[in-house]
């Protein structure tokens, strides 16, 4: 047997295939391995809806908050700043400040400003509204994905479905406790706001209606720890979670979990300015519409840091910190569909797929060996290397294997052998025409090359299209199909060619083409 570069490449590929596929076959902890999808190991499937209209409301509140800070920072007297329906309204108290406020309002992109007699109304343009709704879904997808990654789940699927829906699949979620924790982490808005307490009217909050509070530019919020306790805070927040840069779990003097948060430079300046002129007053730390604490400001607080305390467990504090770090959802999400896939169903799916795979592989091997002789054994060897390489490549890139993906692997087994069938038939044709063994082998590969490339290239294009436009299960099938095509071209065209080239002398010496290629040649007298 003479080694050539094709055989060397095949040996190297085989070694790589063995090294990187073994952890997936044995499911050992060491090394990279394929992650099983939801349909194979069980887990949680959810379809979420996004209330995109709430993103517009949040944007209006953000505009109002920025307007309030601008007025205070630049000594521009603004009165009755409030959000009314789809507008932010306020009144300019000094006409001399009109130029200053108009210059600021021009910096607000996607807005329309109406002004008359010192009264202003700011609304968002229809184009900007649609853009905000799209951004709300995009941001929700990214935020949920970040939260799940930090949660420690392996290969979660988070993808857009339609215009305003999100598909979430969480493999490996097996207990109700895990499911509940994951659902809370996903759906939590994690909207942090720092709001001034209305000290003048807070004593009457227990007897105050929502409409009366609104007439003062305030809102009533309940206490997170004692729901019966109410807080009266200014409707327009001093700052919100968009200025948050970090959130970490810490412990107070009583060794209870708290969340320490940090603000960016703009947030730190706003925070410092507010606390500097509000000494002796209270500041409410509001999370998702509930007041977690309302401490008295004793001095100016610089550095842009704060603390959220509550009756948390360590796990709850960690999940809250994750939600804050990953960013607040621009719009609330709600559950549209939920179903759990049990691990037993996944085990049954794996068993059925393996039976189908083994049955197909055995039948293919028997056919190839019986029909093509030693050439069938070469094709079978290429098929085994093909499977090892598919598993290895998917493991190296951390791909997720789903049930359709396993179907893709089974399909590529047939495709891998199909290439060798074409090549072997070309070789047999040339042998029947009286060509020498060496010339028949080389001619067989040359003649089959363009056919194999054309056929596999068109299938590869289809696989790429399926991956680009398909959903989760379709993507899994497309990945294994694409990898299988590329690997089968390598093993069928390059690998088996190298083996035949290495064995050419033995084939010529034996002269038994029936044994090597399953063909009986008539001897010429």
C-alpha cells in the first residue's frame, strides 16, 4: 500500500473525527460535545407575545423625564410636565427661555412639537412609532437571550415568530421549579426607576384616588414588601434603568442579599444633582412599578451608585441582578402558548432515530458489499468516517442536535454512499470497455466529479436557504444536511480516491475485478 496525500488527509480527518466525536457518543463531561435539542432531551417550549404599544408609552415617559432634567439643569422653568395619552405636555413659564427650549426639542428625533402661547405638546411620528415597535421586539429577543445565557441554560432558542411574537425553547428544563424560575426571569420587565416622593401630599396617600394623584402630576405605587402600604411619587421619574451599567448581588449589615447598581456618567450626574438639592426628602427606588425602598436623602450622593434591598433569597437576588444587567424590556411580554416536553419523550425519539439510523446503515452496508465487493467496503469506510466528521464538526461549533437534525444525518448516510455508487458505476463502465485498472479508476473519478459537484452544490444551496428562512427544527435539519454534504464530498471524492490509489498495485496484481468492483469481465481469447 502506497501512501499519498489523499490518504494522509483522510487519516488526519479520521483522527480529528474520533477525537471530537467521542465525547458526544459517550456523553462524557470532558471536551466539546453536541447539545441535544428540546425534542431529544425534553424541556420547555413557549410562544411569547410583545405588547409593542407599551414601548411607545415608555418612550413618552423617557422624553418627559429628559425634559424635566433639562429644565432643572439649565434653569428653564417648566410647569405641569405630564404624559397625556400619546403626547407629552408642559408649559413654559418664561417666554425668554423659548429659544433655549426650542433648541433642545429639535434634538428629539422622531417627534413633532406643537407650541402655542407657551404651551407645548410633543408627540411621536407614525414612522417613529412603527420603528419603536420593531425595536421593542428586537430588544426583547436580545434581552431574553442575554438573561438565559447568564442563567446558565445550554443552547436556548430565542427567535422572532411573525411580527410581534417570540419563540423560546429551553432544553434541559425538567422540574416545575426550574420552569417557574425560567419563566419569571424571561417575563420580568426589570424596569428600574428612581422617583421623587411627593412629601407635601404623601400623608394623605391612603385616602387619595388615582385620578386625584394624577391631577397633582403624581402616581400611587404599592410597597414591594408590604402591599398595604402606599407611596405617592412624582409621575415623571428622575432617571430610569436605561442609564444602568451594572447590577451585582451584595449583602447588607445583617448579611441579607441586596442588589448594588451603578449608573453611567449621565445618570450619575442627574442622580448627584437631584440628591444635592433634595437633602431631607425621600427618594423612591421603584422596580417594575413597586417601591422597594424610599430612604431619606441625608447628603448629595455622587459616584452614581445605589442599592435595592428587599426580602430576597440568594437565588432571587441573582435572578434580579441578571434581569437588571441584561436591560429592561421596552415592552411587556405575555404568554401565548406553553408546553413541556418530557425527557422520556426525548429518550423515545432518540431510540427510534437510532433504530432507523442503524437499520438504514446496515442495509446500505450489506448492499454495497454484496454488489460492489471490496469497493463497497471502501465506500462503507468512507461512510463511517463521514458520520464521525459530521458529529465532530457539529460538536466543535457547539451545534444543537434536534430530531430533524438526526433525520438530516440519516439522509447524508445515503448521500455519502450515493457518490460512491456513481463513481463505482463509472469505473465499471470503463472496465467493461477494456480500460486498464489504473485508467478506469482515474477516469471514473474524473467522469463522476462534475456530476457529484453539481448535484451536491444544488442541495447545499437549498440547505442554506432552509437555514436562512426556516424556524428552529428546519434550521437543525439544514445544519446537518449542509455539513453532511460538504463532508460526503470530501470522503467520496477525495478519501476513497486516495484509498484506491494506494491499493492500485494490489488491485492490478489480483486481476479479480469481481472481487474488487463486483463485475465479471469476459476474457479475450
